[in-house]
C-alpha cells in the first residue's frame, strides 16, 4: 500500500477513548471512491453503529455475511461467544459514528434496567444480539456534534463522554417516542423530509448557497417552518449549521495537504482569502496558515 493510501485510511478513522472499555470511532469518507477500514473488536464489546449520511457495509466472518448501514439508520451488534472484528466499507461521502462499550461497563450504566434492555436479561445474557433501527432527530443532533467536534482539545474527553452518554440514553429512550411528543412539527413526516432535503441542498451548494427564502421555496415549506424545523432536527440554525460544516470541510482539506489556503477558501465558498481566514479563525481560534504550520 502506498503512503498516500495509508494517509487516506488514517484520516478516515478518528478514534477517541472515553475511558477503559468505552470508545468512540468516527468514520468520514470524503473521497470519490469506496474506502475500507479494518479494526479488531473482541467479544466483550457491544457495538453501536450510526449512519449519519451516505451508506456503508459491515463484512463479518471473512465476508461470509454482510450488514448494510444506511443513512439515518443504526445497527447494534453483540456476540459474547466470539469476536466481531469490523470490516467496514464506506461509500463516497459517508459518515459513520461507532460506539464500542464493554459489557461490564454497559452493565454498570444499565444494571437497574436489565429487564428493559433485552440482551441484558438473564435468559439472553450469553446469546448474540442484533438490532437495526432509525436514528431519531435528537440522536442525529448528538451524532453531528460528535462528528463535528471543534472545541478546545483539553475538554475533548469530557465532551465526548457526555455526548456518548446522551446518545445511549436517547437510543434506549426510543420506545417512548419522546422526540415526536416534544415537537409537534416532527409528527409530519413530510415536513421532516423537506428539512432533510434543505440540509442536502445547502451542503451540495455550500460554495454558493441559496438564501433562506430561496431555500424555503425550493423545498416547498414556509420560511418560519424551515427555520423552526431545521432547529428542531439539527439543533442549529440553517446558516450556523452550514458555517460549521464548511469549516470542518476546510479543516479536512487543509489536513490533506493537497490545497493551499486560497484554494480551500474558494472550495467552501469564500471569494476572498481574508474572509475565509476570518471565518476559520472564528471557528478554530487560529488562522489557516498557522493551522497548516502546526500539522
């Protein structure tokens, strides 16, 4: 394998250990081709996989069987009888967040709810378990915050720990359907799909995004409902979300080493370098040039 491919593979996977037996993995394939990542996972771990966008496939047992993970869907895997190493194929433009938590750590969190959580019950504790499902809007917010983390490195472990606990709480809270009850807007699935379409549009056109009025016309939703719905689903305003997304793309382009500051600024929609530098510094507290020098 060439050094270039090794660098691509390393940039695809970002791993954060929360504490012993508790790990968060972030997979991000922004390349134009499928990418494969292999990682050992032993039988003591429960695996939670969340597809934020795009599509991926998990291969197990040397390719004997495969499980897809689609956009806005989750996959829970646990087999106490054998290791389940990950062989993950990421399609282009795909984000996946994985939480690995040891069964002992998981028991310490949910011991009083063992009867509620199927695979913790006495009759099932030694059996393999598999479950897929959809990602709720509140889970999507927590996942995007994990994926787009940009706070000071000194608080990363604490931030990830809090967000991971929040994510697990929301995951096992889904039977109550709390999200829909708390937000009447989300009862209308057609509205939800329009808001998701709005997100896709601004990401696809981040170098020249439509105005809010143009966006509301394009998705067929009133301006107020666009603003309200986007905030409910993604936890941020449309352009604040887009700003964070653009800055993350810019950071990854700088990390790749294949673009200079001016080129990166143009790719994410800044016609002048000074405006891009100001935006980057606002987000990360340093200029793109200083960021490059620190790599």
